[in-house]
């Protein structure tokens, strides 16, 4: 069962592009849990997604852009652990996350 990406991630992408972008975001989210949201690298994400780091940068202009997308994705998927990391690092998207999700993230502490 594959879910489609929210509209904010999709700008007239074909299915293959959308699927690859989703795989990269899933890998980046997983790596954020494993090593830390601010510590992920394109090389780690690419290895986890089964692609090259060039492919990561084809979908996300730079690491700042990837991290922003990961935080929004973490909020959309209610990944409290990554949202907590965003709150601690004062990430703008994490600070604007729904109150209930922020509360859930803070209970992890």
C-alpha cells in the first residue's frame, strides 16, 4: 500500500518521480531517527533510499531543502521523535506543528 505524497510535495510529478521522492523522504526520516535530524547527510540518505546522492540533490536542491521537507513530512506522518528534534533545534516547521503532536513529542523527553 503506497500513499501519494501531499500536494505540498508534488509539483506536477509523474508517478516514478513521486515514488522516488517519497522513497528519499522515507529514508531521510528513518535516518533522522537513527542519527539525528540535523546530522543526516545526503550520502546516508542515498544509501538508505538505494540511490545516489546526486539523485537526492535532483529532488532536493540542497540539504537545507531536504531537512525542511523531512520536518514537514515528520509532522504530516506524526513522527514525534523527529518533531522533538526539530523543537529542540528551533526548526520553524516543528514550532508550528499541531499542539497535540508537540505535546506527544515532549513526552519523549
